[in-house]
């Protein structure tokens, strides 16, 4: 007799349906797992053996064969422990076979039979709901599984309580609904970000930050140490509109497969990730032994802040180029090809040179201005071309520091940003592009259909292309920024002044020469 238990394998945030097949055979005692298991899955037999012994149950003196079907798909992770254990219990008659057919199971087993939390429960729960199955998972993951509506969830603390539930001897309580926590978190989302009002001075930088938020544009800030670049970047998430339901679910699935979704709460605030400049390529874009999501994917639908940009490794920086254009990361391995969402808003900051005081005759080093060209030269032209906005952030004068904060709050700026984004979304929706949420996501063809330039604005744009030898990408980025400025002004067309302002925020010729 073959006992089957449904579970899943994860390929990025995609779910691959897996059936654990367990069979007892006559012969010398053995416990064999086949179906392309990795080291963690192969070790499941020892965890299963130990968990059953802790319950006073010994494996039968027979040959136990476990097949993970489909056999040509690599299986990774410790979450196969629980379905294998349930299959063995079903094969020896401890659990009715018909009862096991009603559930999808995943979880790690401790040697004391405790069920330990695993990643990927949220996508597994959605898959179980689509197949009309219930979900068996560790107690710590129970609330995460409850996000799939009308899904029976058996969240057990240990194998003994789960065994009693499946035998009908006791009833495991349903995990509490996570709705209240989600609403509370969503209601307090505006308080989770620092306020723009705290930034003194830097009027131009605040304006650029508002444009970046309204259009979803990538931003590069250059200025001396202590000018407030990091402080400005940390305020950007508070200017962005709340996550939509679809964005929150997709982001939460990324954190779920990473094992970072704590307490079963969906993420309702836009993420803000600021990796250290020593981060490796896999840590930044994803990869490693099990092709896990990197900082790019963990910042999906939010902000990725990269301080001291030239200090990052060259390979890591160049790996950003394609994801910033496509909005996804493809991690290719010999035995796997995994794709993660990675639509981020990149905000980067850097000093003008290694000493940080280029342009200040009193503090600049003896190699100025050559040191600035060498420092900027660490960034390739194609990477710099991905930035829509470039702003010089000067040191804050002492007179500004001594004054009380009198700037606009994040709430006031966020209201204008939301209105500008709504205007852009409606414009693209009228052209059948309902998935475009902001100007930065529109391609060249769609821009040509949606954006109306005044004759004077078109003439200025043509002159800029000729004078600055802009690439096609640079031209379209300039149009996108001008469109965002127009959206903030509530204009249905782009006048000369908006193109002129957009030209102020392109990277200067010195940066172009250095690349």
C-alpha cells in the first residue's frame, strides 16, 4: 500500500505541487528517500526517526521507501519532514489514509517531536486553498496560513497533538484571525516612518525627493559627509502611497519564502532596505546555495537605499542594471532558474570624492579635483544612466541648523504625491495600461501616447538631446521626470518650465566624463 501526502516545493515565490509517497516493503530494514532530495531532505529520515521514538513509536522492521514526486524536480528544505512523518504514520496505520488526503502539510520536526517554523507557508496556504485542501503547519506559522480565506488550518505545536487531531481524539483550535493585527498596523503606517519636517534646510533636495516619490524615479544624491543624504532617504517611504492588497500579498510571499514573515502578519508598510556597502552580489540581488531573495527583492514595492555607492563591489553594482529595468531578478543556477519580483525605487548616496570635501578649498585633499573623477569613475555609465534624478546636497549652514523646524510634514507632501500618482495612473489606465502605477514604469511607446508636450517644451527637449547627446533611455527618462513635475502641478500637458526643471536634475557633464 502506498500512502500519499500533499506538500509543496518552492521555486522563488512560485509553488510546485509535490506528492510524498510512502511505501512499506518486505526486506532488510532501511529508510530511503528518492526524488532529487537535497542534504536537508535526506536528513529528514533521522529527524522523523527521532520524533517517533520520542512518542514511544519505533519504525517497523521493514524497508521504508519515500518518493517525492515529481522526481525530476529538486527538493530543498526541512519542511518535507512533516509530510514524510505523516506518510510513515499513515503507512503503519496510525492515521487513516483517507484523512491524510484532505490536507497539505509542511513543517520541520525536532527530535523531541516539536514542530518548528519554516518559510513559505503563505504561498503553500494559497496553493492548498486553490486545491480545496486544508493546511497542516507548525503552530508558529498558523496565523500566516490563515491569510488564505476559508482554509482549514491545523497548526500544531508537536507531532503528538497533530496525531490526536488527525485520529479524531482531540481538536486543534483554529489559529486566530490576523485581520485585527493587519488593520492596526495599516492604521499606524504613517507613524512608522521619520517625518520630513525633521530635515532642516535642503529645500532643493526635498523638492527632488517629492518628485522621486511622485514618479517612482531612481535618485542619486551627492554631497559631503553630514549633509543629510541618509536622513532624506529614510523619509522617502513615508511619502509613498500605502501598499495595495496585491502588492502587500506579493511582498509578504517574498518574506515568507525567506523565513522573515514573523507572527503571521502581512507586510502593509513599504519596505526600506539599506544594505552595507560590503554586501556581496548574492546578498544584494539574490542567490547563494538555495537561491534565496536578496536585498533587491526584499525591497520590492519599496525603497532600496545604497549609501556610499562607489564603495560597493563592481560586480554587485553592475548586477543591478537589468533588475532596475525589468523589475525582477533572475537567479540562474545549473540545477535551478529562480525569478523573484524586484520592482524597487533605488535611492543612492555618495560623497563627491573619497575624502568627501571636493569643492571645499579648506578641507579638500591635495589630489582634488582628480580624486573626485577617480571616485565617480568607479560607477559605470550604464549604471548612472539608470538614475532619473541627480541632486547635489550641500552642507547645511549653521544658521539653518539653529532655526526651529518649519518645513512641510511628510503627511502634507504625501498628499500631493498621492494626487500626482492618481493622475498618472488614470492617464495610463485610459490607454489600457492599468498596471502602470507611476511615470517611471511607462515605456517609450506608452509615453509617446500619454504625454502631451507644449511646442516650446518640445523645442527645449530637442535642444537638450542635441547639446547633451542624450541616449534614447536618457531622453525617455527626461520626459518621465517632466511628466511627474506636471502631475504634481495638476497639469494635463507639459509646458516649457517643467522640461527646464527636469533638465536641472540630470547628471552633470563631469559625471559623464568620469564614466
